[in-house]
C-alpha cells in the first residue's frame, strides 16, 4: 500500500491518498489490481468497499480526537499503480481547525497527518 500526502497551498489542509494493494478479505475485496479505471469503479460501489470507508471514518475520527484536525472529505478513489494497473483507494482531506485562513500547514502538522495516516493503515490492516 502507498500513502501519498499532498498539502494544500495557502490552506491549512492536506489530501491523503491511500492506495490499496493487498486483498482485504474482511471486506470481500480480493482483486485490487485492475486493467482500467472503469473496473475499479465496480469495486468502489461494492458493499465491502462502503464498509471499509465507514470503518476508516470511525477509526480516523478516533485517531484525530484531540489533534486539532478534522475530516473534510473521505471517499473512494481510483489510484494509478505500477505497470499500467489501477487500484481502489481512499481519498481523505484533513483540515487543521486552529489554523488561520490563508496559512499553510507547518512541517509539524504534516508530520502529525502522516502519523495519523500510518495509524489508519495499521488499525485497518491495509498494509
């Protein structure tokens, strides 16, 4: 699994993309590598993937408690992989609630976001 962190410019928020590479039998998600983005669409609308998104929201809400960050968005994503394959993934946007409008996230804040993403990965056994 790959976690990609992209801080927003001139905003106290960042996007996290979590590409799912291994099967997740608990969610009935067996075949991750797909030849086209359209094939990933079928995974993103499955009940298993919706259950994964719900679980990710609950776990992330718990992880973020007391950190000063909030979930702005949590959805499914089509993630390009290696060798012209596509995978389902999670697209997450977090915002620092205490930051001033127009300011970017500090290095410490980005490190905290990365730590939260790593904890999400561990708690849901995504890697």
